C-alpha cells in the first residue's frame, strides 16, 4: 500500500519557522519604505505650500496675513445644520485658510505621517475632536506674521538677511510657533528645547508630542524662506540658532 504524500509535523514547523524569519526581515524594510513614501508626499506638500507663501507675499507687497493659533477650517465640530467655513477673523481658524485661494485643496496642509496635533484639550476639546484637525500638520513660524524683536510686521522680501536660513513652517504638533517654549531652539532660562511639549508638557496628555514634531523617522520636514524644503534631525535645540526663526543676525536671549 502506497504511503500518502504530505508534510510531516517537523517539516511543517520548519516551513513556519522560515516564513516567520522572512517576515521578521521584510516587515521592517516595508515599514521603512512606507515611511519614505510618506516623507516624499510631505515634502511635495511643503514645496507646494512654500510656493503659495511666495505668491501671497507677491500679491501683498511682501507681507503675510494674520495667523490664528488654532487648527480648524470650519465649524463641523459643532455638527451644524449649515456648515460655515472660517476666515482669519475667527480665533478657532487655522492659518492655512489664508492660502486656500492659491491651492487646489487643503490636502497640502496634511502630512501623511501626522498622528496627532494640538487639539486644545485645555479648552475641553481633546483627542475625540482630532479628526477635525486633519489638515493642520504644519506649524507656522510666528515671526513671519509679527516680528516681536522689532515690534512690527515682517516683510518676506526686505527683512530676512539669510532667507535660506529662516524657517517658514515645519512638521509640528503645534499650529503656530511663538519661538519660546514651542520651537526647536532653546528659549531663555531653559536647557532644552520644546519644554512646553516634553513629557506631556503643561497639558499632561501629549506623551509623544516631541516625536510628533520629528515624525519622519526622527526628522522634521521644514520649509525655509527661500523656498527650499529639507529635514531637521531630532534635536534638543543646542544646534538650532534662534535666528532660524527670527531672521535676525543675533542669537540674543528673550
């Protein structure tokens, strides 16, 4: 009588072990490839948005519009009968609204590696509202709106000494950077950057906030004033001069 063909238990275990080994090798590589793809999309979005900044500035003599410090495009969070789109006079608005006429959609304000941004839990919002903050992945350098060192509005074409070394916007958990405890440079009296967001910061429920700023494998996609886009590696701030935000030659303390 012929023996039926088939695998023995030992052979099956060997096959399973080989498959498991291959998966352990391939999965990290696939994860890295997926993240590289997301970073490429984020860079493309940042390039497009940087161009929108330039177009706006050309139309308004080098000046940018006011920038609300929130992240909403409309009042969908209220579940209204009639949806109302916000404008820059609404304090709940995202600064990106100003550039919507120069874009085809607000998709360019979304980073595909974005997990969570500031959803204002101190105002009673928090994570359940996160989906309303889908298109506000980038933090604007607040100095482009108001130069607090000089006490006046900033002109993109006349003020910066080194446009290639001044940050326009970047991957960040916060929507508008005031260049104190929320930027990559170190503020006065501190020995490390991003003190507002470390260990959950003052809010207590953002344990991965700093990682969100460097969401691309430890890098932050950053657009500079001359229009180029690059990455800043995860840093404690000692290698980030304050002039990257202020545009000034000095690195004076606050």
